[in-house]
């Protein structure tokens, strides 16, 4: 599918390069009242079948008249307090979308496990439970970075919940890369600690320190996916947005997703000015504009309802 902006240069079929001067489209959906009140923090309990521990996943849920809701699936070490997650809250109220955002295990207000105990398998289960049991009906999943990897796994299992998928700087299969960076930073003493199963810190200049362990990287391996043609059984409409200046995930990796995704309805947009976070004003405008356009194609009869 070709997506062309008046200020963009088309690079490839289904790919557009968007410059910083992008102006959002005129609203495609009717607007509703926006409340200034922060939603109540609720908790969804998940019992680990192996350890018996109960994780309490903190989330915010707001209602709306639209039949399709929006869920934000955060990236690595991110939660419901991130800029993109927060910006979607008033946006969804304004345009009538039910909206859910949450804190993955070990992060934010979630309870039951420490961050050092959390694994990717925990975060996949968190997202699965929120999408399947907390939300109502089909959803537009807005996923950031690692959240795209997680969402693609759940889309395969529960396609009925995915009305659309918006991938923001998608990050797949990055465990091996992060582990190499971590090992390059460790002293012999810390390397021994890591190899013995201990927790050590990975330092990332733009993000600070993350506690990581060999067990976390080993757990990630089971979720690695191939990007061979039609290898990703995602059948809903997909929109991908990636910044050209992304230093964490090379932007060309998103191009590899086009043939891998089984859906023919996929569009990739590159933002020339943007990095990995996509949290600047221009990037946020493009993200919200993309949600509106995607929603308008899913249920056009609701546009003026």
C-alpha cells in the first residue's frame, strides 16, 4: 500500500520519507470531551504457574464510544508513564477511543516481582493478559520498540483482538546485540558474576543503567523470529513509523518487515528528523495522525457518529 504525504519523498512502494514540516491531517473523526482528571490506577493479577508468585499489573483504562479501542504496548524498560503513552490518553478521549496503558512486570506501579526478576516471557504474558482480558473487543495496538516484537507474538495467537497494529521503531531479536554490548562493558569480576547468574548493569548513554542477567537473555531467545517472506502471521492492517536518526535500531530493519508480514495492508513511514524514541512534537503528531487515519479506514461509519 502506498502512503504519500504532500511533504514527503517516496522511497519505495509502501514507504514514505516524511520531513519535519509535516502538518497533521484535518480530523477524520468526531471529537469528544477531554477530562483533565487522571484515571484511577487499577491492577490485573497474573499468577505464575511455575513459581506461584502473583504479579499485579498496574494499568489505566478509560472508556469511549468507539467500537475499536487503543492499547499502548511499551518498549524495553518503559511503562505507562512514557511520553507516547501519556499523549495517547487525551487523544483517545478527544476522539472517543477506549484506551488502556499499563506497566509491565517490575516497572512503574506494578507489583509482585522486582525488575531483576522480570523476563521477556513475563512481559509477553503481561501484554497478552491486558489485550485479551482487560480490553473489550478489537483494538488498535500502538506498540513501541520491543513492544512491536511482543505484539507480533500475540497477534499470531489472537488475531481477533487486532483491528490494526501501529509499530513505532520496531525492535526484534535484540537480545544477542544487547548482550554483546553488556559483555564489552564488564570487568573480569563482573563478568564472573554475570556468568554465575548474577545481575549486572548495562549502561546506555541515552537511557542510563539497566539491571540485566544471563537468565534474561536466555529467556529472550525463545521469542526470536525470522523475517523471511510471509513468516510473520500478522493479518491486520499494519503501519510502521521509524526515525532515520535511530541509533538503537537501524531504520533499514523496518524495511525488512514489509515482505515478512503476511498482511498486504502495510505502510512504512520514515521520519527524517527523528531518533528512536519518537517522542518529539512532530513525531507525536505523525503517530496520532496515523492512528486517526487507520481508525477511519476500519470503521468509516463511525466517523461522524
